[in-house]
C-alpha cells in the first residue's frame, strides 16, 4: 500500500538529485477528474539552457530562447508532448514523432521504440524516456532506452505497464540517477510514485520548486479531462 511516508521519501529523492536531467510524471488527480502529464527539462551547457517551451494547440515544442546562440538543435529541439486519438504521448526527444507515426498505422508503442535507442552523446549516452497514456483503456506505459552500464553498443529497453491509475499519484522517470567522475549515470530501477494535485498551478509550482534552481529550464503540466478528453496546459520557462 502506498503511504504518505513513501511519497515523502520519493519527493526527497527527486529534491536531493541536483541533476535528474529531463523527466516526466504520468498519473491522475486526487479528484479523479483529470489525467496528468508533467514534463521538465534541465540544462548545464549554454545550448541546453537556451530553450523555452512554446504551446502549439494541445502540443508543446522546445525552441531556442535566443536562436543566434543555439549551436546544435539535434538533441534539444523537439516536441515533448503530442496526442494521437486516445493516446497522449510524452517523451524527452524526437522519438515523440516515431511513436506518433507508429500509432497512425496501428503499431504498438513498444514496437515503435524498437527502432530507437539512447542518445548519441558520449560519455553520458542519455537515455530516451517515453510515456503513453491510453484514455480509452485508462492505462499508461513508461519506457526507458539506455545503455548497458554506460557502455555503448547494447541498448536496454525497459517498459513499465500500469493497468489502472491511482488517484493523487503519478509515476516518475527521468534520465539521470547521479553523476560519477564527470559522467551522468542513467536512471535505474522502476518508475517511482509522486504526489499530484487537482490544481494545475499547484503541481507546476510544487515540482518547479523541487528542481535545482541553477539547472532547471522549463516545465509543463498537461491535464486531460477524464470524461471529455479536453486538454489544458500550463507552462513555466526560466527565460521569458
């Protein structure tokens, strides 16, 4: 049984990590009126910090805050959230489009990600993390594609299926567990539970305040109405 003490321990786990990298939470509000997707990006390099979230309808896209200073957009500019029919997708890279393209032709989320792997950014080899929520089935799945012990050449693909939502609770996964000898080590273990709130601005404020102030860049919260599927978004950017 999930206890408040366990949730508090998990909150501290996120708070005490100075650089969890990119991450997301998928879950359900306490009132059970809205599904939730919360996503954030962090950065330490000038390139990574030079970003903001921009809403485009019911989707969100990363874009350069100062375009002239963006040196390499290949791993930093993408759409972290999109939807396709009853499916709501959140990822930390351009695999969002891979998943959408697969769903459009009847391909499973898991099958689409067989064509992708971790990011080509040695020595970290940043994991690709993805999540999809199926509003019709009222289920969700989280995924991480990463190296085996930070060694390139072998991609480990882990999938975590949840066949129901728990009111007031979401599951979190992020790219990095810790830093060791200058290398950001990949997230390990199952997604962990974190609290969610009925008010979008409360979730946004709560998790924005947990992230390291010098490294946080942008965060979004997406609410999906359980009954109608209507989407509402909130965004906070360090710049702008």
